[in-house]
C-alpha cells in the first residue's frame, strides 16, 4: 500500500479492521445471583435441646451472680459462641439467645433477694443517685442488665472468633 491509498481510505466506513485480528471477545462474566434470605433452620439438633441449654446456662449464671461472680455472663457467651459454631447455630439466633439468657439470669439474681425481703430496691436507688442517674431502682436494674447483656455478647464474639470453622 502506498501513502496515497491510505489517505484515500481515511474516514471511510469499513476501511480499518480494528479488533478483527484479535479473535472472539472474551465471554461476559455471569452476574452474581441475588441474595435470597432463607428462613429454613440451619442447625443441628432439636429446638428443645437448644432451649434447655439456654435455660441451664441462665440458671448457672443466676446462681453465680448470687454468689458474687459478676463475670459469668461473659463465660456464658464464650461457651455459647463455641458451641454455636460447632452446632451450626446461626449467629442471629445465638445473639438473641445469649442476650435473653444473660438478661433473664441477672434479672432473676436481682429479683431473688428483693422477693425475700432484703432491701435491694433501696440499695439500687442509692447506687443510681451516687452514679448521677435518676434515683430510681429501675434505672440501676436496667443498667445492670445492660452490662450483663454486653458481657454476654462480647463473650459470644470471642467464643465464635477463637473456634475454627468446619
């Protein structure tokens, strides 16, 4: 080809074959499937077994709280985290179970002395007033239950983090 023929082809349709020598275009990547939530159970064992374990754990934490072992919600969460990883219990189910177990356990531990005539309500009011909170017993009880739930959730996180996946 001479320079003159190339100049005559400039701008004409079909005169340049860009891309024809490279071969077929690469296949398009398939789009990812949309996430479809599943509500089917993905756990082993019956629900009654998990419920019995949660009640036993709450009872152990409650008895320990009465003995002064304030750290037992963390232990409950750590054990539940490890067991839920091996038992293939979903994380959202484990979070709800641990939070409810810790709150129920500490709620029972705080209610037991009050039901037997000890001045727990007066002590709770004084503690709330000294902490700068409104001087109501319910505020101190709610703060205590919140601390127990946070301890249990931190333990759940740690228990799931150190337990290897299957």
